[in-house]
């Protein structure tokens, strides 16, 4: 079988093969200094998570610029290139949300000591694509790399897609056709067997850069749509408006099984999860399947506080859905065997700061969590995190009957960094994970 072949490309033949992959030993995560008052560049931390190791830390890789706001990272190649033995997963793509710079980091030469391979300057992105504020990176089966954008070079909302050459990392141009960009951008996921890509919306970069103002939602500065794209022609076919209940749809995840034609999207401001699916007519629709009730809170920006669902992920066997309620401060696990009726099976609470980015081990038994969302919003909602730094935790997962329990022996504290407290964001494993790998 191909899974044992010597000439295979990166990743795994299938999501279920990936579940049998080796235990994670190191993770990469961007650490941010923008908005903290510390005039130091953001850096990439390589964290040793092997329980046999005496310490959790290894080399930080500082970027050469200030105030980039590193955010989400992706790979030059993943399981979508599994059939191509010429491809290796050896470059981490690190877009900067605010500066629009894109760093390409060599993780292949020495995985424990990454180094900068190339820097794509903002002018290259601006001039060749008319886009800015790059967010999510996915590698494509074609060998190219695609990065969603949130804005144009003036800080207005614009949901387009930047293409990089997978070998030279030069900006090739736009993925979307001229005039087809969405009003806002954020995350995306594609499913070639159904010739579809879905993208989501956060808001207008210049209005969210320094914090959240509820008035901006009323003024239409934030999105509530999921966009449906034709994967072959690059046309925008549909825009599903999720309405007020679906305000600020952030992370979007198809089920991992490449034959499935459904998935879930977490809507931050609404505190709801919507299921999207292909209808019998062949177009796409969405329905609300999980609601996190708002809490009445004294002295908060709005009369009621939403859970603010920020990150969402699905286990590789498509059995469990996880998400973080960043403002309520908890993590939830749902059994999604019945896709239309998710069942709450686990909940974790009591965390300093609040759980935000999630990453699940390949076997689904360990959930890693970091607490920073985005420096401008961290500063506004969790000022103590700016002072004390963010943390990374590990949650033990019961994959038999469901359940979450904090591992008391694991805590990586970014409050004690040499240059001062840092904000740690999204986690990546060198061998791929359930939010960066797409199967064809």
C-alpha cells in the first residue's frame, strides 16, 4: 500500500493513517510583542513537548522586523501532495497579519533550530495582488501555496487569495478572478472532490487593528458570510449570509474525509456553530447546530457577553468537534457522529487568561491550547495577559466516551521570556496536523 511506499510525498495517505502517525515531539508557535509595549520583534518558538525531555523550550527565532503580528502559519507542502515524492514538508509559511510581510522559515535543515529562508516583502504582496493582511496558509496539490487575505493595502476589507510559488516562494498573483474578491476575508478550506472552497469573514483590518468596538458591527465593518468558490474556475458561486447569529464567522473546517460534503464554522460574535453542507440540488446551505448562550455581565462593552468562539477543530476521524469560548473561558468537546445534532461530551474550565488556539494530537488524545487571540484584542479584554504573558497548556482527552481534563504537569509560561512576556498564538507540528492538512 502507498502508506508504506518509499517514494511518497509529505503527510499521510488518509486522515485515519495520520491518526497512527508518531507522537508529536516539538511544536512551532508564533509569539507576538506587538501591542505589549515591548519593542522587540515577534518570534517563532520551538517548544519541546516530548514528556521524556527535561525542558519544554528550545531556540526562539526572532523576525528581523518590529510589529509584524505573526498570526497563523501553514506549510509549503502537506498531505494534499502525498502522491508527489519530489515534495517535502520543510518550510513553514508565516504571514504577518498587520505588516503583510510573509516569512518562509526553513524547518527541514534542523527542526529544533528553524532559520529564515526567505522574506516576501509587503510591497510584493501589495503590487502583485492588490491584497494585504494575509491570514490562513494552505498548500495546494499543485505545489503552489495559497494564503487568504483580510484586506487591501489601505486597510479596507477584501477577501482575496495570494498565490506563492511552492519552490521559489515568489508571489505569483491572485487565485481569485479579477473582481471576484469577497467583501471580507479570514479563513478557508478546500475540498477538490466536490470542486469547492469555502472562505469566511472577520472584519475591516483598519477597524479591528487596535481593538473591538461594538459600534463597528452595526456599521457593517464585520462580516457574517461564508463564501462558496468553484475550485476549478476560481469563481465565487454563492455567499451564505449567516445573519446576526452567525456574526464574525472565523475558523472553517470541512470534515477530513475528502469524500464528505459538509463541515462546521465557528461564529465568534454570535457564539454559535453552523454546519454547512451540499444540498440535494447541488448548491450549498448552512444551519445553526450549536448555540452557546450569552452571559449577563456587569460593566462589559455590551449588555451580554458572547462566548466568542475563536478556534474550532475536528478530530482526524471526524468524530469530535472542539472549540474555545475565549470570553467565557472554556473549551468544549462535542460528539458529531450525528452531524446535525452535535452532543456536548466534555468541557474544560478554570484557566488563567482564556483558552484560544487549539491543536489536537494526531491520535486525538492530547489537546494543546494557547491563550492569545490577537494582540489588539488581548490588550482590550485580558490586559493581565499583556503584563503576565500567555501560556500553553495540554488537555487530556477521553476519546472513548468523551471528556477533557487539564494535564497538571504541563504548562509552558510565556511570561518568563528573556525579552519579557510574550503572546503565544497558533500551534503547528512538523509532521502536519488536523488544521493544516487537507486530503484529496
